[in-house]
C-alpha cells in the first residue's frame, strides 16, 4: 500500500531503524535519530542494489516517486541507475573544476608556446588575471552574458572604453579555447557585440611643425638626465621605430659596419623581422653610447642596471621633465612626426610605410615591398637624418 503524506510526516523513531514501504522498491528508512531517508531497492544484472534519493522532507513523496520512475526507465534501457548517478556526480564535479581561471591559465600558456611577444603576454595576463578576476573561480559553463556585461560596464564607466573592448575580446578567446576542447558549448560574449560604447579614438600626440621639431631636438640634445635616455630618444626619432623596439634593442642585432639594425620578428608588433637602415647620425648615437652597455646585451640599458631595459614610461617621463605635456608630444608620436613631414615633402608613401614597418595586407606585395624598397629606405633614412639636423639648426 502506498504511503501517505500524513504517515510519512508522523513516523516516529524507534530503538532500531525500520522501513515504511511505498511500492515498486521505494521505501522510507526511518533511523533511531529521527532522520528519514528515501531509498530504492532494485536489481540489475541479477544483483540486488540500493539507491539513495535523499532525506525527507527535503525530498517529498512526489519527488521520491518521480526519481523511482526515472530509475525504472534507465533499467529498461539496460542502465544501472546507481552507476548513472555516480557518473552524473563525477561529470558535475569535473564541470565545477573547469573554472574560467584555469582556462585562462591554459590560454596564457598556449600564447607562450606559440611565441607571443612578452609584451602581449603581459597585457593578456593583466586583462585575464586582474580585470577579469571576478570570473576566476566561476565554472565556465555557468558564466552568463549578463555577468560579463556587468564586468565590462564597470570598466567602461571609468572611461576606459578601449580596455573594456579588449577585455571582451580576450574573454571570448578563452571561451573559444573552452569550446574547441569540449569544455563549453557556447561563447557568452557573442551577444555582447555592440553592447559597449565605441572607443574614443585619440591619436598619439606629435609635433609636425618643422620649426617646433627643431626646438624639440635641441631640448633633447641639452637634456642633462641619464645619458642613455637622451641617446635612446635621439635614436628613436632617427630610426622611426616604436619605443619598445628601441628599449629592447640588443647589441648582437647591430651590424655597425653595414649600418644595419636587424630587429627579430618576436619583438615586432606585426611579428615580421624588420631591418633598419642606420644613417650616419644614427650610427654616431649608437657608437657614442656603446661603451655604456659593455659586458651587457642591451644597447640602451636602464638607469639601475645595464642588464635591464629602460622602463616603458622612461621616454615620456623624460619628455615631461623637459617641459613637454602629454598633449604636446609622446615618444610614440615621433613616428607620426616622421610620417607627416616626409609625406608633406613628397617622399614615396610606399617607402615611408616600409620604413615605419606598416604591414601591407597583401602578402605578395608585402614580400615584394620588403625586397624592393631597401635601397630607397637607405637613402630616405639618411635624408631624414639630414633634415633633422637642418631643423635643429634652424628651429
């Protein structure tokens, strides 16, 4: 006879545990301490087995009967419900261990093994470990679009729109890894396309007036701070490369006899090696500072140690000490200075782009340009250095 709710609720503990049978193998096990547990007795492959459904009243009579029917359906399919329950629990535990933080670690390791630049790895680590830290302990299959949107909007409200956009893309990359490794079924950042405000596009502050460029050059030449910084700034504007490429310049990359600086692919933004033609003025700067780094690998070592590069903010800090505001000039803006002046003077735009290491989207043309424009680049870099001398003299 099936149990009633009244009978189950009023069942009192006895000196020994006893059973109240509901039918179909289901019964309530009443223990001396008063606890009441639902259990199912069944047979699978000729063996008698027990399956626990949980305590009453947390599991009601209706719930227990529903679980009994589910177990019977599995038995009809030839599946042991007890083994299935164990497997389901193991799967749930495995999913709970697949946290965003663990996937982020794996993504960063893949970046390292794939040869990503140290600066790229550093920025990605900051995005995933610092900004996305609220997601670290969350199982990836539980993270929702709304949860990520809230995180991004907190950053967006501080004015860092570009940072929020980058974080969304980086989180998406982690989920793509989870999907291809069968640890997630979807990317919750996809519905967020268009949800963030567009970044405010601000160009790098740069001086493009030739007279003002001359004044800047004289100021740098008269700078009485650390000589390596002065030399690095002079070399930076002479070579038209990025600040990070100068800060990390290695002595073994230079062929002073051939007047060539060969920057390896791993240190270039576009992941392509780049050869820089050194003008007479650029060679003079290098040769003058060369003894400072004797016994080390870096050409422009830091103030504290010749085995460490200048800090990322060293150039701009020096420019601020010279009296230039961040809205007037930045070290990265030196490239814009060169591009603007050389284009305005009618130099070949393709040669200028090759000097700046801007990568052509057409791979065939990119290879052609790199091979074809070397002689023109040598000439251009010398003429650019000569122009800078003129600006400095006339500014």
